[in-house]
C-alpha cells in the first residue's frame, strides 16, 4: 500500500481506530510507524486519528 500511495504523490497515510480498550490497537499502529494526531468522538465512541508520513520514491 505504501509503495502505491507514494507513487501517486501522497505525502502521508491517515488511519483512524478505536481509542479505548487496553491500547493494543494504538500500539500496533505506532509499531508500524504511525503517530497519534488527534482524538475524536462520535457519540460515545472514542476514536484516534493516526498519521504515517511518507518519503518520496527515488
């Protein structure tokens, strides 16, 4: 996915996930290189926006 996204000129990949529980999902994304950007709420559902910066292909 990252290769295709970079070749299309994108500078970052954004993802969102559930921000509650034991934090395992957030840790997974962080282990993949994502950083937490902002928390949001939809009703009682708490979410976390994450960002993965991309390097241009050489």
